[in-house]
């Protein structure tokens, strides 16, 4: 049975990593178009690149298991390769390249889990310390510090006294509106889910998907801040001021401050007052869901040729 599980695990990894690699290439190619549609559409697309490959990997394994348990047993006829079969799949565990591949993948995923968990633990520890040092200033938790930082994390918006005293009243309102949008959208929870999904992504894919999702999320909150304050110019001014202060934030929280590379794009986006992409995001989500359902049906109907194709390819 362990040999058979090795074969199915190999199918899951190959399907998931291949699809995630194609997905991130598609995301990069379509990014200018997605940015024109709006940040909601872009971050929905980035989220799809994180989750759809896993769904397809599960569907591929499910189709093979279905064929193995309910289809015609052709293992005795095709004896020239290892079989993706519950009853006759012992050969996979005897193949060195399969064991090495699965061990490497498992080590990679474990390392990612440790890094993500350590990041969240360090962030939570820093936030607990800051919470004890902070005081309630109405809309924010104010921390007396000469360091420049501003971020949103449970249970509030944390701002250093240096940042708070350096901003005008309008810029403060823009900062608070931006961070409040993260809270209202549940971005902290969504970020945690995204990080968990990216554990399964192909190498080099996770950083690109995460970057696209985060940048789209920040532009979306910029747009919300501009709508709440009615002053997109002030939101842009606040971003410039925060960038000049070299404001930092602990990972994996959200912060208003753009990097130097992001600043021009975010300022342009908030001043352009483009669409948020709500409609496009809904349509995109429906297309993704329908496509996965169709592929699941195809997997059931074409389980035999899919089963034989994988065995021929890998066995």
C-alpha cells in the first residue's frame, strides 16, 4: 500500500507544480490587463494561482483512484511499467528517483511550513510587546517610539509616535482608512490562508504569487482610503511621507508604506481613480469554479485514458 501511495503522491506533486508554474506564467502575462480591470480582479487571479493547482492535483489523484478501484484491471496486461493502482502499485517505492523526488518535495514543503510558522510567531511576539507599550489613541494604538512603523494586526492599527507626529491630519485619516480597509476585508485571515496554500506551490512560484496578491491588496485599500476621505491626493501624499520616513512593519502584517519600487505605481493608481474590479473578480471566480467542476466531470468520464497516460509517462 505504501508503494501505491508513493505513486499517487508523485502524480499530485507533478500536477500541482506543473499547473502552478503555468499559472504564475499566465499571471505575469495577464498582469497589465488585470491591473486595468482593477485590484480586486488581480488579487482574485493571484489567489486562483495559489489554490487551483492544488484542486487539479487532488482531481488527478481522485481520477486515478477511481479507475484503480472501479475500472478494468489491466495491470497484468501492461507489465512493462509501474502501476498507479492500490492493489499493484508496490513498484513505486522501489524506484530510487521516486523516493528521492518525494523526499525532496517533502523537505521543501516542511521548510516552507517552518519558515511561515516562524514568521507568524515572530510577528505575534512583536505585536504582543507593542500592544503592552501602546496606548489607545482612538482610531489607532499609539506607541511612543522614534522608530517609524505603521501596520495593522490583531487587535488594531499600530503607529509609532514618530509617524503620527510627522503626518498632517488629512494624511493620518488616509492612513487609518487604508488600514481599516484591511481589517474590514479580513486580509489578515486571507493572508494566512494564502501562505498555507503556497506551501504546495512549485519552486519560485510562491514569491511571485504572494507579491501580486499583496500589491493588489494594497492598491485596493488605497482606493478605499481615497473613497472614505474623498481626497486621493492626500492618500498619495501620505504614501510619499511614509516612504520618506522609511517606515517598517513586522511580517506578516499589512502596512500602508509602499516600497520605493511600488511607490510610483501606487500613487498613479490612486490618482487615476480606476475601477476596483468587483464585477471582473466575480466573473473570474465563477469561471474558475465552473472550470474545476468541468474538469472533475472529465476526470470521471476519462479516468481510463488519464490513468494510462500517467502510468506511461511516469512508469
